[in-house]
């Protein structure tokens, strides 16, 4: 009967290693995380970002102050090589002035405030400067990416100066690059936010101007006004129409107002309600309203929808409405050729 032999005893009795052809594995040392001394110690900010203490972070402010001329020239070359500068919209002298002022303001802010929060009071001058830059470029016709690139294009020159300063100190260099990246990203995003806000303000102002231009009130005769409408009527435009109409009725003392809807593409229930509001408001001011420009297609649509202007005078053309208004004023239109 064979004696039971354990696996360990079996390999001990073998005259050769169990795996003669197996390569010997070289033990790879584990990657050691660089330890920072007290001067270069990292800490977590309240925003959850990785930042350096004040003594270590102040080197960015030092570089901005000591290497300002070198950074300025490198930054200008970076913008000229990229797409952030458009010579047809901004002369080179103005671009140089803006870059120089931004470096000076950023250097002062970096020395007095934290690099992790651009909302601090120390960065107020930088924020005001970037807001002015964004508004100027919005008015000049720059795109959002071109406006934000004004800040983002500073990364390469600043990283180059940091690399030259720290040399082989990879740990300190990586920490500085991280801080500079986070700072410039925040400033660039702030510039984009101001750009979008300024663009929305321009669009809103243009819409108001277009509403005013699209609702002109014309004085046709003494006591007779005409309001030609073009485009779709909505609540906002109806409000502008009523304000312009009522103000002109008061200023001119007119008693007849013609609302011409020849340029209105369609008249549905909502548009009819807006027209009736304008008519009712004019009546309260003591003026009679006449609606002209009722085309056959609009008349069929109004009948199909059940929309009716029972107590409102309607005419097919503006000429018919003007003749009716003359009669209301006691005036007569005659052909001069018949009198001749």
C-alpha cells in the first residue's frame, strides 16, 4: 500500500526545481508618492480643489512680477499665432495694453488674495477688467471662444516660466501648474459668463428697438392716425402697440385710428384677442378704431374659427379705411380731374 505523501514533501524529494524554465520575476518597487515638506505642503481648500499654502503659491505672483516683460512678449506671440486676436478688429497697440494691464492686475491680486477663489475682494480689479474686455469684444464682434482665449492663451508662457524656475523639481512644478491651470480656467470661464450676459443684453435691446420700429404710428390727416402692423402679434408686441397708439392719440388729439393688418400673415383667435384689446384701449381714450387689410384668406380663417369683430369697423384695404375715416370727420374725397 502506497504511503500518503503531501505536496510539500513531494517537491522536497525532487532533485531539480519544479519549474526549471520559469523566468525569475523581478520585484518592481512600489511607486512612492513624493512627500512634501512643510514649505511645499498641499492642503484642501473649501472648494475641494487641490491648492498650495500661501508661501508656496506666492511664487506665481513672484513670477508674474519679476518676469512680466518676458511673459508679455511670449503671451503676445501666443495670441498672434492663435485665433484669439483679430487685427481687423483690434490694433496691436491696444492688445499690448490689455495684456500688460492684465498681468499687472493679476500680479497684485495674487500677492494679496488666494489663488483658489477669484471671488475674493482682492480679485475685484481683475474681474472688472475682464468684464470690460468681454463687453468690448462682444460689441466688436468677437466670438465667445476668441474672448475666452485671451485668458487661456497665457497658460503656455506661464507654464514655460514655471518650468524654467523649478527645473528638476517635478513635484513642486506639477503643483504650481495645477494651481495656475485652475486659476486661469476660473478667469477664462468668468470672461465667458460676462460675454454671454453682454450678448443677451445686446439681443434684448435689439428686440426692443425692432418692436418699436415695427409698430410705427403715422399721422395721415388732422385727427386721423394709421398703425400698420407687419409680422406676428404676441403679448409683448401687443403691449408695445397699445402704448404707442394711446400715446399718439393723446399727443395728436386724434379721434380716428386705422389699424392695418395687411402685413400680418395669419389671424387666429389669439391675434384677434390682441387686436380687440388694442381697439378697446383706443375707445377708452375717445378714439374710434378701424381695422383694415382683411384679405380673403384671413376672412375665411376668421369665419372658420368663429372670430368676429361685431362692433368694430373692418375694411378690405387701407384706402377704403381712409375714405371711411374722412367721412367720419366730415370730409369728402373728390377727383380733381372731374372738376377740371
